[in-house]
């Protein structure tokens, strides 16, 4: 099999009967070139199968259009929906996404990010609380624009987008109280990311302000099986909870299935359950889960607008933060809905 050589801009110029610079102008938005010349160049490019070499152009303009998405838990429903929204926004703005999986902690993330920087990646979006803060510093040292989603890094320069977890905790506590719940619990994983811990702290603090103690259990990764384990621990306590707020929906689904099938507990009659993220499964009839919907589309728009802006804001040396509202989606897993 013979490898096909890439068609050069010079070949297009010769076929179109124009200069090499005319070809470059024809493919540059806003550049000065007559309609007749542009048409001749486009016809020649089409006939030869020519495509602009954006990597080469990036070396000249110092902009490659590449944005790294640094992500963990790629297979979870919420993460995949966030990736989908951000990549769509990036494509709409003419950017290219390069995905870096951060599930491993053996230095592979650092190596992958350095490789992306070698390709002149312009920016990065960190969609996970897992990577060490040194990754953030590496991006900034290499002149990248940076967006941090659901992280607590305080370095100046990036745009930091977080959800108002305290407000969500207050709202779900009110819902539990109105349902007549008295024994409260919080189900979490052992991952310990800033967003998960903020939800836990917010709920515990909101309950403490009312003189209520919250039973907290953590186990494993933030997934369905961990939810089942946490449910078994909570539901075998002397004082069994009658309301459980879960750090995310996958945990909540595991908690609910364990409560119903292993303990024969009726939801919501005997146990009220709430989650976070509003994944597709939360709306399924078998779960009908009350949860919080993160504003995924707004997060994606704000992130890409920051990355695609022609210039950074004057206060780019400051810590720039956005705190967004998560909408409570009321379903049947809490009494009174």
C-alpha cells in the first residue's frame, strides 16, 4: 500500500494559476482576495484534494486551536454529558478537543499533557477534581488558557466554574424536613474531590444549624456498587436513617436498589432519597429520583467563551470564579412530591 502525499498549497497555486500567497489568503477568513480568485483556488483545491495544514499554520500564528480536556470517570453518565456539551461548543467555535484520561495516578496524565503541549495545545479544561494541582500549574506555566470545573484551585489566571453546593444542601434539607424525616444521612465515596466534599460539608452544616446530626458513610468510587455498600452500612445502624442525600445519582441508584431489594424498605414511604447530577437513569420509572440538575450547557458555554475570547479580561491575573445554580428536579423519591 503506497502512502499518499499531502497536496501542497504550491500545487494548488500552480493549478489555479495564482500565487502561493493568493492560496493562503483564499483560505484565511477576512483576508483580501477577489471572489474570482477565491473561486479558482477553491476549484483547484477540490480537484486536487487539498486541505489546509492547521498544524503548520499554528506554528506561524502561535495558535493551534487544540484544547485539552483533562477528564476522569469517562464512562459515567454525567461526565459523558459534560464532555458532549463542551466538545460541541468547541467545534462550533472552530476548536479541536484532545482528550486526556486522568483515571490513573501513575504519572501518565503528566506525560499525556506534556505531549499535548508539544502539539501546541492552546488551552485546557480540567473536568475533574482528581488531578493534582501541579497539573494546573503545568498548564499555566506553558501559557495555556485554563478552565477548572468543580475544583478548588486558587491559582490566579484560570476561569473556575463551580456549583453552589451549599444552596443545594439547604434546599434538599428543607425537602426532607417537610417530608417529616428525622434521621438524616449522607452517602459519599472515598474519592474526596472538592465538589463531592462540598456537598457533604454543606449538608452536614445545614443540618447542624437546625440541631440535627447527619450520619455520613463513604465507600470506594462514586458509583452504583459503592452506593449499595453505603446503604448496607447505613441501614444496619441502630438508628436507621429515614432520609439519605447522595453525592451523585449513581450512588443514589445503588442506595435505592439495596434499600428496596435487600432490606424491603419502601421508597419514599419509609426512606426518602435524593441524588445529584440528574443523569438519564434518574428519570427512569424504576428510580424516579429527586435530584439536582447541573447546568451542563451553561458550563460548556461559559468555558468555551472564556477560551475563545480574542483577549483575556483585564483582571485575568485574579482568581475568576463563576458559581452556578443547580436546579432541583422533583420526582417521587421524597414524600410530598
